[in-house]
C-alpha cells in the first residue's frame, strides 16, 4: 500500500479514494482562486465549491494528495466565467504570492495541463495517442512511443566576488529589477558545465568552486531550477547584450531596489548569498 507524505503535497497520478477532494482550476493558463487565497496555506478549492465550474470543464486529472486527500486539476474551456467570489490569477503571480505548501501542487497542475494539451498526437508517427490508466503517460499504440511530462533542467546562479554578488537584468523587466543569472542546461551537459558556459557567455567571467543550494519547479512550462552559488575568478564584466541588458556587482548590503521575492528560487538564492557574505564580513 502507498504511504503518503503526511503533511505535504504528494505527487501521484492515481487517486487514493478519499471522501473529500481538492480541486485546482486552470483556465487559459491562469488559476481560478478565492479572492483571499494569499491569506491561506493551501490554495485549492474544495470539491463542493468547485462544482459551480463543472459545466465549463474540458478535462480533469489526478495530480496527487494533500494530507491524504485526493487533488485534481480541472482545465476549463475558454468561456466567460462569472467570478464573483473568485479571481483569475496569472500563474507567475500565484507562484510569487502563494504559500510554500501550495507551490508544488500549483506547479504540477500547470505542467500536467500543459502536457495533456500538447501531446494528443504521437511526435514520431503522428497517430492519436492514448493516455495510460496508471501513470501520466501518453502512449502511441502504433509505434509504442511514450510521452511523459517534459521537465527541462536549468541552472540559476549567484556569483560571489568577496563582498559583492553578480546580478543581471533583462530588458523586459521593470526598472531597477535585477536577479541571478540563469539558463537551460544543454543536452549532454552537467549542471556545473552549464554554469561555467552560461556565466562566460553572458558576462565573460570564469567561475570556480560551485556549491549546490537547492531546486525548485518553475512551470514555464516545465523548468526545474537548480540553484547554485559560485565564486568568480575575476571581476571584469563583458556583458553580452543579446542575452541581458545589464549586469553588475552589488555589495551585499547595497542590493538593487528590485530583487525577486523569497518565495522563488532566484530570491531564495540571493538572500542566501547575502547571508553568506554578511556572515563572512562580520566574523
Ligand atoms: Zn507513434
């Protein structure tokens, strides 16, 4: 018998058959949430409340269990929805504002919906896929190709040089907003090789002494952010303006006005790097 994580969200493609259910509602890649969702640890709607959206349902999938209770994601058709007590919230906004307990389930809901919508046909022979009854997997009965939700690993790095850290910005970001450098891991690369390549491509410096910090899902649509701290071998930056609009060294107590919130990997990593530098400086 399956043993579930007692206090957390447990990813699972199958139901355990709980009496109650929690429902995540996705509509046009946004989430339908209670107006005061950000005050709560857990953002899903109970199944009774979700019933008013049932007529708009396109498909539903089990995503796992929260404290032993089955969780489903419903993808709703692109229709006008009366939202009275609810609001339609952008995925990015949900991730920035929801509690850590809801984060994984929101990421999973979004990724599973995106995977389901984009894998109806086999990528090899073009025949219609069928979905497995036991796992989140599309199968082609013609050529046996399988399609699981695609996860794309990325590295995200704060580079440290003495009491300063390297942060960069993209042209589309709000004025004053800076974050850690990040990029996709190319086929065949290790995370550490990707870090060395990305940093030299984007700002022209070599790094060494890389330390893994932690990972976090980032469902745009299937990124897995692997957070690292690295140390610079030099401090002279040569900025590649095709990738970023600016990059600079910031002293740990003089960070730019806009850095990402502590709910997401970039924000966690910057605060961790700052605490490391501050600790070293005071000792
Ligand atoms: Zn096929």
